[in-house]
C-alpha cells in the first residue's frame, strides 16, 4: 500500500512535493552534473539551475516536473515526502524538523 506522500506518480510533484533541496541532494547522490541531469530529463541546463536555485518547493510546468521526476526515478532515486517511509528500503537521508 503506497502512502499518498510517496512519488509513485510523477504528477504528484504538482502538489509541491519536491523541494529544491531534494533535487540537489538527489543529483548529488547520483553524482550527476546539472548538464547530465538536464540531458537525462530532456530539459535545458538553465531549467535545472532555476529549479535548484529556489527556496522550498520546485516550480515549473507539468511536463518539465514530470520529466525531472521520471529521470530521477529512472536513475534509481526514490523521492520521499514529509512523514512517509521508504517502502522500497535502501539507504537514505532525511531532514529532521527544526527544533
């Protein structure tokens, strides 16, 4: 049973579930340069740069966000939303709430 906070469906990104910090961390875990992620996702380097430069949630059009999440998942990254657990197991990193 998948939690609604998981990213099983890339279109859930539209709910504001992927943050710029998650994007940067995912790219770092994959040891990818921005240009490599852009190529994997079929996006431009400036688009990736804009997405990573934001504070908080990544914003973009539906097509770009879907391509981005698909590329990350295809490369082996599982994006985990607030309060969700990783049902697939594996190692991971999660930010604790402040305080």
